[in-house]
């Protein structure tokens, strides 16, 4: 990875949001077969320091999984596609809880949109 100073004029004024699977680590055939490169944790720690903590992992995985993979490095994380968040380095995890009514409404709206989009493009649904 080139030095941050080569990528932007003032790295300390930027934030870096990184996906884990397929970006920082290779995609594994099974989630439990993930291999974390030996230097990844120290690299992320150094980059986070250079960015004054403005580095976050964005992932579909749980924050508990990310903490397991990155050991003692507790970065800012958006896990489970945003349903879990840790907004401070080393801070506590917050869970976004959706009520059954809101979740049902979201699923219904998404389904209607998908059906309408497929129909508009001549793609059968089902």
C-alpha cells in the first residue's frame, strides 16, 4: 500500500472506510476459514493512528467477529450492514433494533420494488 501522503494532500483530514471480506482479506469458502494476514492488525493500527482514529471497518459480519479477527485492535466498525456500530475506537458496540412493524414494512416495500422493477424489465418473478 502506498503511503497515505501519496494518495491525499493531508491524510489527517480524511476518513478511511474499509470493507473486510474481499478487500482486506481474501474471501474464504466458509466464514470460519478466513485467514487474517499476519501484518494486517499492525497495519490497520498504524493507519488509524495516522488518521487520528478516522478509520472504520464496514462489514456484513458482526462486530464480535471483527474483534475476534483483529484481536485487541478495537476500531470503529459498522457491522451487520449497519445494524451494529462502534463509533469510538475502543468503545462499546451499539445495536440498532428494529421493531417488527418497521422491519415488516421495510421487507414489504423492498419486495414491491423488486417485483415492479423486474416486471418493468420483463423479468418474471418467482
